[in-house]
C-alpha cells in the first residue's frame, strides 16, 4: 500500500450516513460486502450495505463511492434502490468477520477478530482489507482480558480460499486476476450449468464486462438464467451499445420487460440505439463518450480522461459541444485529441484547441464507410452527429472490429503457441 492511502476501521463506518454529491442523505451504512480471494491475497471490498429511509437495505458498489471517512460516505449519486441479496461468494464484514475465532500464522495462537481495517488501492477505487485488530485468548469482544494488537492481514489465517478449489467461489476469485475477455473465454468452455453458476456469482459490473466479451448465444443463455431484476441491473452496467445488441437477440416480450425494469435514463439510451440498423454508425456507437462544454479547460478534460472505467478508445479524445452535455447534446463543435491535451497548459480552454476540420459521421453511415473513415484518419474513435448538429455518440474501433471479425473469432486460442498473448 502506498503511504497516505485512506485506511478506515469498519467499526467506525457502522451506522454512518451516506450522502450523494449534493449533500442529500441516501441512508446509513449497515455492513460491508467482501470477497475472499485465492493465493493469500487480502479480501476485496465489493461494496456497502446501506439502509435507506424506507428501512430497505440496498447494495452500494465501491465503484460508486467517491469518499470514505469515519464520519460519512460520499457516493457518485447513482444508487440502485433494489433490495440487497447476499450471494454465496460474498461475506459480510461486520456480520461474519468480527468476533470470529482465527489463528495467527506465526504462532498458531487462537485470537478473536475485534475490528477490521480497509484501505484503498493507490490510484484506484478498489478497496481491500488491510489489517485486523485482534485479542489474544478466548472470549468475544465483550471480554476485556487478553492482549490486543493490530496485525497485517497476512498474519491471520482463515480469510483466504484454497488455491486449487473448484467451487464457484474459488473460480470467481481466480477470475478476478483475469481480463474480462479471458474470463469470457474460460466461461465459454465451462459446462452450461457451471457457466451459469459462476456467472451468477460475479458482481454486476464484472458480469457486465464479461458478457460484452461473450458470444451472443452465451450472453442470451446467462441473461435468461438470472432473476429479471438482476438481469436489468447487469444490462444497466453494460455499455449501452452492448446492452442494445444483447436485447435485440431476445424475444420482443422479454426485451420490453427488461427495458421496463431498467432505470429510465439507461433504458432510453438503449432504446435510442436499438432504433438504428445494426451495421451502421448509429447502431455501433456508444452514447457515453467524454463530452465537455466550450468553457471547460484542459485540466477538466484530463480529469475526465483519467477515469479508470473508460476504455482506451473513449479516453483518446473528448468532444466539445454546447449544452446539454449529455447525448444527444447541443451543437457539436469539434474534437480535442488526447495528445493535444498533453501539449497545452492546464488552464487552456478546450474551445480554443478544438479540431473542427474532421467531418463527423451521420448515424446511417454503413459499416464499411465507418471502417474506412477510422483507417483514413488514423482514429480509434469517431463522433456520430445528426442532421441538427447534435452529438449522438461515438463509434470506437473495438466495436467496429467486433462486426468485422468472423462469428467464431472468440474461439481463437490467444495463449497457445504462436497465438496472441494478452498483456497483464
């Protein structure tokens, strides 16, 4: 862990208020959700169990948390109000870790866990268990006898999975080390029953990333085995263009039912994409590129580009538009490429360095023309603009390749002799 990274003891989080970015209270923290991992790696914190005003307990992923302090938790404002249901691969930190009898690795002495400290990984939103506060001797938290001490997570046994276990929990923990495309490849070669079990055990964001890399048949199979509310959650977590492609493979009745369960804003984006022909710029585009207003600065643009959940293709440029700055936007003014952002002072207005010479793509542009456009201008992403001049979205090179490659391209052995090797 890097020095200065935030560390919080979970007992100090119990009952603290959760606020959205506007300062309005969402609810209170009631527990933390962790996932055990293989290889002696510290348990990862997946999110918080938050009790909202109605007494309903919901799940708040750590990716939606922007600040964790002893007195409060700040969220991005995007909160799913569906009731929290603990999955077989998840552990409740307050409910299952505290008062647990474990052993110190070095001395094999039995101790009681009184508290757990979590720490954020440098430059990421991921949180892990960092330390344990334990009491030697027998007896729970109410017993005051016995020496207390704070130890590293690696000094305590009982919080890791067996390296070679084959249960769904072990597979999910093992897959955490892999890229989504590699997890998708592993899932594809499991038996249908096993594939659905493991997919159901993944958290929503991870499953969304993996589904985007699976063949259509596997996508439909997995989605069909999930509870409808969970399926809607996963579709919300997917890129809108991938969610639209997946929904287009479902019967009309199932499609409408899932769209109705999704958040209205997410469903509206997906419906808009489904209105375009599949092999056109409109059908290929994502509706979530980086959009900035003309008065934004280079510093503002770089802050957006640095967001860890952006794909490299979307992070390669920002699009400057008049208000509103969500698609469909106001008038599209042009593009600023990442390299240009690196060359100008932070206080420079993006409107002063915008590239307005590049003609954007109409939404009905056919796939071959989109491909030629990206190749001709050496681009990894291109703006899609309608007749009124509004930015509708952006076509990225990865989505173009998905439609150019043969249907069975995912069967390629990327790790065999002479094959492509994914970087780590």
